[in-house]
C-alpha cells in the first residue's frame, strides 16, 4: 500500500535514530494528495456533451491508479463512485448547476448520492486508519522480537535522565500528527466537491460528485448514466443533459 512504511527497514532505523514510537503515518510520501491543489485543466474526460451552449464533461475515477492519485485510496473498492464534472458555458446566458441536480443511474435505478464527508468516511478515512493500525502492529511485533527488545531496551536506558528524550512526549506528537491528518481527509473531499454556483458565459467550473455503488455491484461503468440539469437563473428554464458512461475506460 503506497504511503505505508517498509517495516523491515523503516522501523528498526526509527528505533536506532530516536527513542519514541513510530513516526506518524502519512497518506502519501510527499507530496500529500490531501494538501495538493487539484487542477481542472488538462483532464481527459470519459464522456462529453454540449447542449444549448453548455458543455459538460465527466471523468470517472474508478480505476485504482487514478483514485489513489487524487484521494489516496481506491474509492471504488470501498463502494464509492467519484465522478469529476466539468462545466464550460460557451453560450450567451447564465447557467446554474445545483448540487442535487446531478444524478447517477445504474441500469435505470438511481444511485445514492453521498456528501463529501460521507464519501471520505467510507473510503480514504478507513484506509488511513488501517495504515495506522498496521504500523502499530508492526511496531509491536518488532518489540516482541528478541533483536527488537535489545534495541528498544538499549534506547530506553539511553533515555533515562535525558531531558531531550521523552517517550510520552513523542507519543503525544505522533498522535497529534495522526489526528491532524485524519481531520484533513473530509476537508479534502469537501474542497474538491462540486459547488452550486452560477456559470456565466465564457466561464468554467467543476468538481467531484460522489455516489454509492450498490452492495455486491461489480462497478459496471458502461451501465451508468449521469444526468445533469442546468438552470437559467433568470427565466428558470432547465437544460437536461444525459451522459451515458459507455466510453468509460
């Protein structure tokens, strides 16, 4: 799993270089995706449609590689469908895309829409917690190993009377870093979520929408259709665009 330490080397080195618990787990070894801005430009959409001057493109993030690049987790493996919706208004009037006006259907049945925090809690947060537990377990296994006990005890004795070597303080620092990164996960999803905003002529906007795959689904993208409804804020006239993901890679 990317971002996880190679325990055969990292933890022994850690014990030899410091007298505290393992360093805090990180979602990625830099740069962290949760701190990296996401660029809407130069994307390769899965499908694209133009209606009444409003261009709508959709890019799926079902593949493990693409999902990890942005979310540091294989979202689809956790039952989350992430779709990047990009809107370009090349017409002459404003359009408003409301969050609830983006819907997904699987074989004609609506998929459950997830809020950003719900999607994060179902996927990346779960993977993050698993990595933390795996690191803790590996650290514990090392300590139970005879060689690990010798290394740990030697550093424990080294710490006695050393004001710069505080095991409790090191644990607190690690836990603080873990808690901080954990809180950033839903914020990352929320920052990239599609927001309700006017799209005036000549402007571009976009963001992610999240849906829940049905239990036991094999994630058949070619059976999913996305429906996007744009609305004229002055007249109230609506523009409905249907985008079957038949070209999904």
